[in-house]
C-alpha cells in the first residue's frame, strides 16, 4: 500500500506536488498546474500538507 509522502525526486520547493503526483501516478507538472489554477485555496492546502506529510527516504 502506497503512502502519501513528500517526493525526494520531483522536488521544486518542498516536494509536496511531486509526492502527490507519485501517489496518484501522474505527472508532477500536472499537479503543479492544478495548484496554480486553484491558487487562493491551494496555498492553504499546501501549507497543511507541508506540515503533515512525511519525508520520502532518500537512497544513496
């Protein structure tokens, strides 16, 4: 079972959109565009997700 985590690979600012994209199996760019289209609401959602999502384990 997949868990929603911040992305270590698709990371622009904090990896929130990349983590959502990995979880849903879609492009990180499409998630970022959705966040831009819904901008006033998405800022609050982004802050909540930043504080609640776990970091993805990085492999060396």
